[in-house]
């Protein structure tokens, strides 16, 4: 009506904060078993979904300090790492999940425990060179013998034999390469010394009476 007085005041503004609810962690892709050669680098990884995820890797059940990413990198693996089991725990405030175990298999080269040794024989005598080996951990171990730096055909065993040593083989150097899928090792060289056989004296023509 005429003459009516209306009073009003305005409140302070209020801000509405919407807090996102955390999503529980879920593993999408598990870490996989890995086979590599000794001295190579290994990488295990995991893919997970959720919010504010934390990652903790473990080796044979023991947590690995400072490894808190979705990928675990291992530099220059050694043969002692063969068979090691790795797992990853993914967590946030809503809970945690643990991955399956991923096994590291390390292939390593064989070792020569006894190298071929120098041999001295007489001309025409038999000769044998051999190596003793500590096997690697792959299925097959191969051998290849060399003479004077050249591959000897069909000489693919732990030992190499010569039926009759010839003077032409004197001072020749023999070696063996031992190998598997992880690599190869070369033996030390062994020197063959062939001694010329002395021929007993024989009279071809007798003296005659004069």
C-alpha cells in the first residue's frame, strides 16, 4: 500500500563443494612372467584403474623399498635372480588388491670349468682334447672345436680326437666354443706338439770284400 516501507538484506554467498568419491582399485592387466638373458634389464608392469592409486612391489614376499610406480625396472639381472617372484599391491583409501605372482626366468651361459690342455705326442700317435663344462640353464649346450682359428667339420662334442698326429699339426692351436641360447664362451687354446719319430738305422748296402 502507499506509504509501506520494505527492508531487505542480502546474505553472504555459500560455496557448494562436490567431493569426488574414490573408486576402489581394480587390476586390469596383471604383471606377466618374463624370460631374459643374464645381464639384460627386466621390466614388470601392471595396469589398474581407480582413483589416487598407490603401488607397492614385492620380491619373494618382501616389499621393495621406494618401488612405488606401476612399472618395476630391474637393471642387469643376474643368474641368482632366476626364479624370483614379483607381486604388486595397488591401494587407495577404499581398499587394496594384490596382483598374481610374476616369475623372472634368467637364461645364463655355460661355464668352462676345465680348459683343453697342451699335448705332446709322437708322430702317428692318437691325440684327444676335451673341455669340462658347468651347464647353463637352457635346454641345449653346443660345442664347436677349432684348429688354428678355423672351424673343424663335425667336431661338435665335449672332446675332439685325432687318430694319428701328423708333423703338419705341430704347434697347431686347438680351442672350443661352448654355447647355449643365452650366449657362448670360448676356451683357452691348447697347443699340440708333434715329435718326429726317429727311424732305427738300417743298412741298405753292406761293404764288399776286396
